[in-house]
C-alpha cells in the first residue's frame, strides 16, 4: 500500500518530516490534515496499527486543545468519543501522521523515521 502523509504546511515539524521522507526517496500522498483530517474509521485503524495510546494522537500543545479544555475532559471520555472528536478537526491531532496501512508514526523523530521508514 502507498504511504500517506498527514501534515500541516505551516508546521515546522511537518516540513522536517516531509523533507526527510522526500530525501529518503519515498513516495507518499500528501494530505493537509487541517483540510482533510483522517476519518474516525481511518483513525481507529491507525491507532490500532501504531500500538500507541489514543492520547498520543492529540496535539496537547495546540490552541484548540487548550481552548476546548481537553486536558480536563479527555480522562472522562471514551476512546470512541476521543476518535470522533479527533476526526472533526485535524488541528487537534499531533502531526505529522505517516502510515502505509500497517505501520504508523505520529510526530517526527529522525531516529524513529529511520527505524520505521528507512530503506
């Protein structure tokens, strides 16, 4: 399956990750996470494939996260409610998210990218 990169063009971390993928010679579909966030079903699959807790998919340093007071609300929400919330707004998601349908990375750490996406 082809790789999909969900990023935000104005995000410096996203630009670094995208450049890393390009320099590695990897082909990927580039999706603006703010305009086209993953659907709830896509998120469900990504979260399962990532092996990460759903909390790792939230952009905890983002304005939307703070504006919605999610720090206090998330512990009371079910995972299903969290996925529904994430699917409504790509700016709530930690980015970039890269997936090939079986592997998933969230955020950008060069050593992790080398391990997961390196040739």
